């Protein structure tokens, strides 16, 4: 008697197509789903209520406005994924712009001045990381202290004035060209794209990225499984400092003037972008795609309200509501998963 056996099911296949409800649940479970929906709603509303929002030139302007805060938010994402927070990121960036501009104005060639600024911002990140990992101080306290020190240092270094940025390599990220003879792009957009893709790859395709998520989810459990939590945390702060240096370069290309009073809310804007982007303030959950979408949501709100001639204070109201909703949703999701 011949016995027939069912053909083996290919790995990952169940033989049953997922239902629409299952697909929707899978989509909603993605951390980028919320900011993507918010971005689509915002774009739709402003497209229907203004005549200029969907213009190609305005689209290019939105991306340009996104670059500095978006780059800061990418570095902030690394810190938040480890259940930390960086209140000093904008201050690090501003100090970097001041040092680069002042050295480039009088003392050093532009490329060397830029290198000094990159090393400085990265070193400040290393100092913050060392205080967090070696002295076990809370990231909030460490970065709050660094914020205060760097804000005063920037004012003292600038002596109450701003510095014009000499053209060349220091402003190259703001140089414009045109795709298809119509779409305005800058070199800064290319740098931001490469940076976002590179960080996404590191966080999702490498053992370092898995360690970062593990430390943020449960540092003690990660340590017990063999993860060097101190080294991982320190590397996160060092890499974040480097990203803030790139944000300083973006800022010099966007506005060729280094001002100690610039970007005073940059730290809060970057945290807002990260939270709206679905990265959990409790660590271990989130990523680069959500942060990019979150930063775009913040930028689109500001741009769209300006296009609609609505008081910018309403942007703060809308952004505040989005932040509260995002954190509340994250809290609920984590509660159900526990």
C-alpha cells in the first residue's frame, strides 16, 4: 500500500494568504506607520487648503528646511534607542559651526577648519558617553549639564558676534543644481540620504545595531548575554557626536553665517521628530525611517502653516499634541506587549 505525503510547505509560507485585517495589523505594528499616516494627512490637508504647497519649488524648500533638524534627529535616534536622551545635540552643533567658521575665516583652510569642527563635536559626544558609561550618570543629567556648558562656551568663544562663512567647502552642501532641469537639489540632500541609509544599515544589518537595540530594551539582560554594554553605549555617543558635526556642516551650507544664538530649540525639535517617528523614549524600539518621517512631519507642519498664512503658534500646538499622542501610543503598545 502506497502512502502519500503532503508536499512540504516552503519555509515562511503557511499556505494561506494573510487577510486584509492581518496585513493592516502588520502595517500598524510597524513603528513608521504612525508618522507616515501623519505625513500623508498633513500633505493632503495643505494641498487642499493652499495653492502653492505642492509646487516643485516648495517641495525642494521643505527638504532644505528638513536637513539640519533631520540630521540632528538622526543622531538623537541613536541615543534614544539606548533609552537615553541628548539635550545638548543642538549646542554641540552650534559650537561646531562657530569653531569651523571662525577658524575658516582667519586661521585655517576650509577643509582643515571643517576637520577640527568634526573632531570637536565627536569628542564632546565621547565625553558625554564616558560620563554616562563610567560614572553611570543619567543621560538626561549629563546632557543637560553639557548643554549649559556648551551654550556658555559658544557665547564666550563668539564674544557676542556671528561669523561669516567663507565660500568653498564650508558652504558646499548648500550649493544647488537641478534634476531634469526643474527639481532643485543640494549636495546637502545627498549627504543626508547617504547618512540615513548608512545609519539604517548599521542599526538593522550589523551585530552592533542589534546590541544597541538590546541595550535599550534591557541593559542588564544584554550584559548577561555577553554584550559589552559600556562599549556599545560609548560608541553610540561618539557616533552621535559625529552626526552632529555633519549637522553643523549642513547648517553652514543652509545659512553661511555662524551665530551663537542659532537653533535654540534644535534639541527639542530633534526629540520631537524622533518621538513622532515612533522611536520609544523607553529604548529598544524604533529606527531611522520613522525618524526621517517624523522630521518631515515637523517640517511640513511649519511650511504648510506658513503657506496657509496661519500663526506659527498653531504649529507648536499641533506638534505638542502629536508628541503626546505618540508617547501615549508607545506606552499602550509596550503595555500590551509586556
